């Protein structure tokens, strides 16, 4: 079995030692060629060592993992981001469509992350920008989201999305410019993620950007007309929320 090299960067010594121990114990195919506890140490290490996999903590004592990626821009390592159980950090990873390992992690979590890292390329620059901005400004509304299709990842502005429609275990996105995109996550996943950002699930199969509401039609059981002239059914139990959203427009 050919060895994969790895560098571990985490500002908590106990977390660093635990990850190192777990990798040595459970993943003999991975050779640890260096560890670091700060942005400065990590950047220096990566300027001389080029690991196959980089385990990178997001929040470091003297900065963030993004600072390291900016200092060493030509890094070709597969990155496994590691983060503590922080709701803002988790939201950021979801918006960027980037995988992460959540502390405290299990052997299975590591196994999944390493398996994905072996198959996938490093996240694109735009994805990392979404992640960086969402982590840096947790109280601000994210402006962009990364959408994962079967063959690529696309970064779009939230204000470009008119509506989303359930398509079994996938979601069809409809955009302001008339295009649409089939994304490999469920409608519930996006309804939960976007509920604080002017998006409302008005029906089992439909999620809408409330900023695109044109009018509510009371006939035929009640439905919404959106600014792209699409008509979206509204379930009975969702009517109060729809009326509240219309009042706020």
C-alpha cells in the first residue's frame, strides 16, 4: 500500500496529539510529516513540506486556517477542515459546500473524511471565499452559496435564487436569469439552511425567496405568483407564514 503524507495544524495541543494518535493507530497508510500549532508555524511548515493531505483547524490562536492558505497559495494538498462544535462555523461549511470534521470526532468521521479527500480535489477558490467570508462575519447575511451538482460545484448569489423545487432526493434551483440547476441535496436541507435569509417553504415541494413574491391568489386553493410569473401552491398550514412574509415586503 502506497503511503499518503499528512500535515496536521491545530492550536490545541491536546487536539493535535489526539488526531496524531488516531491517525497512527487506525490509518497506517498515512505518514505524518509535520505538525503545527499556529498560522506562522503552519505556513513555514507548508513552504518546505508538500503533504498529500492537510488537516487544518479553522480557528487558530494567531489567525485562521485561511491565512495559511493565502500565505501558501500554490498548495495542492487535499484539505480536511477540522472545526469545533460552533453553529456559525457549521453554517459556513454548509454554505460553501465544503466537507469538514467536527470535534469531537469518531473514527468513522475520520474514515469518511479521508476517503473523500482521496477522491476529491481541493475546494475551489470561490468556495473557499464563501467559507472565509461566512466564518469572518457570522452575524451578517451570507451573500453567496455553493451548490453541489453531479459533476461540478457552482457558487451563486442568494439574491439570484427565485425558488427551489423538490425532485426526489435532489433539488431544482430556479434563477433570476431564467436558468435552472439540479443540486444533489434535498429540499429540506436547503429549507433548514436558508430559513433565516428570506426563504420560506410554502409547500412540501416548494421553497421560495420571499423577495420574489408578486402576489397571493386566493382561488384554486391559494397560490403565489412570483416575479418570474411562476405559480407556486401554498399548503393550508403555511398560509399564515406566507401572509406574514407578504406584510414584511
